[in-house]
């Protein structure tokens, strides 16, 4: 697995977003939240996703790509992981409405279908960016429009 983003300290409102926040967002949140700045996020990708993201120019991640967002609580230099948001690029019609992406969260909250629907609905807002929020790897990716 490759780091797609560096770990970022963020307040709860940014931690809840499914994106790696920009440096400007982080600095504004740090000023706003002061010592209540103890959440962290970091994004990883499997070798398929990392190879696609390493290419220059716009990219649509291929089937088999997996992105994992590690969400945790930061205390000093130690992170306790609270959960993992997972996106898996699948082939076939089952996830066609979400650009081929299956969305999961661990620990699971019960209904895997409901989790997928909630995440997919939010990510629909960035369908023209292959359903990805943020710039991965940081400061480089410009994702092309996904065409199923």
C-alpha cells in the first residue's frame, strides 16, 4: 500500500469529510479550533490505484483500485485509528450508479447496503472527478470525467 496523502491533524468537521483537506483548510481550522485539533486523516491506495495516480495528466482509476481513508484521534505523535473508509473500484453493473465504486466503512455499522448508499450519494457530487474528493496524490491529481 502507498500513502496517497500525508496524515493531517483536523477538527471533527473536516475529519467527517471524505477528502484530504487542503493546507488552507487545515490552517483555517487550526485557527478556528485551537487545542481542539486532535483528529487525523490519512489516505492509502493499493498498487493499482497508486500506479494510476503516479501517471501525469487526468486519470480515471481502473477496476481493482482501492483507496482507504484512515480516520483517527491524534494525541502527541500517536494515532488511535477510529475507522476506515474504503472505496473499491468494481467491474459490472452492480455499482454502475456510483462510477463503479463500492463504498464501505469499518467498523461496520450494520447495514453494508445503507453505508454504500449514503457514501455514494455524497460522492455523486463529484461524479465528474471519478467520484473522488480531494487531490491524490496531494497537489497533483486532476481526475478526468468517468465514463461508464
